[in-house]
């Protein structure tokens, strides 16, 4: 995922932790912030330029993951809404051998229900 440079704020600070005089003198720690989402990444290495590259790469991954999660939630909500509108009672998933009763929100194995006649597992 390619991020727009205008949406990224870069902050440079002095590093923390062990490292002696070099960490105390130089501003090599980079914090990259994606302004629209507020997601931030901090990299505290020895070299400022490589830290900046790593921070932007990690930020792009986290932002892409954030949008993918958001899209998955919207897709699930849409699917749940469609299921409720259609008044579906049960969904049979033959690949994973599972039956889901949407009224009780319980799940059971198709094998148990069909072979053993235990429809009560879904109630």
C-alpha cells in the first residue's frame, strides 16, 4: 500500500535505552504517524535514515491492515443484516461440515444432526 506523504507526520527524538553517548546526542529515533487514522510506529535504531524507511514501511503495513479489518467488519455487518432481512433460520456449510441456527446463534456438526438426529443441539 502506498501512503500519501501529506498524510504522514515524522517526528525525530533522541533514542531511549542502552546505547551510551550516541543515543544521548543524536535524534535517531523516528516516530511516523498516519494523521487520518492516528496509527503510529516508532523505530529506535542507530541510523536516522534507515529508521525512517523502516517506520514508513511498517506504517504502510499497519494502515493497510487497519483498512482490511475495517472492510471485513463492514462485510460481516452487511452479511448479518442480509441474513436478518431474509429471515434465514439455518445455514448449512458443507465444506466445514457445520450447521448454524441463526435464531439461537448456535453451531453444530452436520454429522451429529443428520446421522444421529440430534436437532436439539441447535436449540
